C-alpha cells in the first residue's frame, strides 16, 4: 500500500479540471461505489490502487465535495483563500494560510 502524497489540510488542485480544494479525508485506496466508478469515462478512469482524497472543492461557479485520485491532484501554490462554506466547520486557518483540522471536543 502506498503512502498518501498529500495531507489533510493541504490545498490542491485538479490536474485537468478547473477546480481546487482542501483535503479533509484520505482513503488508502478507492472506497466509493461501483456506480461512481463506472461513471468515470474509461479513458480517464484512474487506478483504484492509490490514495483517494475527499476535498472541500470549488470552481468559479460553486462549492462542493469532490473525491479525487492522487494521480489527478497537484499542490496548489497560489496561496489564494478558499471560500467553501464548510471550511470553518472542519478547519482553522493559521496566519500563514495553512488549514489545520479543528480539535474535536476541545473548546
């Protein structure tokens, strides 16, 4: 099993499609439905045997949750803030723009 290349709280963007987001969970290998898998066009369908990332994602029009294979992600180095409405529920942003998971139950 491979080690995940990206970490929770890291801002990434899709290699092909125009969206970016922050990682809030990682699956060591593909862990979604067959229906979801089969909806991906075969010519761009990634290998199942790699980490898959859950993102609070956004594009120019909207915010959503995305599930993306490691091979289709690259680090986002723009430093631009994210506007996803769930961001504050899951993360705290440090002064240097890093997203840190909120401590559960620690107030």
